[in-house]
């Protein structure tokens, strides 16, 4: 995951978005744990194919998501899939578009 900065579309407030401030749209996606990942075991579960994935809270959000800040509670040790997820990439834009209350951002500069 890069820390590219994104700005609000024309007509919005012009705020800057980064992975640290995006409000976690991608944290509702299923995240597979790879062998090189060092995620605390209490935040993972076994899927039906006996693989490890990030656990989810009852409401569907990733178990590592800090509910007060809506930021990753294990950002420095997050799974490789989460690290590779591109802010502002097509997957990010698709997830953000599912929630009409979320602004779709564009790359700065």
C-alpha cells in the first residue's frame, strides 16, 4: 500500500486523503494471511478452506480496525495484501462507491 495523497473531487472541501486517513472502506474486504505475515493470531480465523484470514467483528469490519479512529490498529504489521492495496486504485474506488456517503478521491498533482 502506498501513501499516495489524494484530494477531494472538485466542489468538495479539498481535504487530502492518505492510507492513514481514508476511513477504512477496504476494511470490510476479506484479507488472506500469507505465510510471511506477522499478524497477531487473535486477529485471525481459519476460513472454510483451512487458510488464515483476518477476523471480523460482528458488524463485518476487520477485527484490527480501531473503532474510535477508524484506522488500522496493527498498521505496522498489517498483512501483505493490505500493504499492497492501493489507495485510490480501482479496487479502492469501487469499495468507496458502495457507500454514497463516502467521497471518491482523485490523485493529487
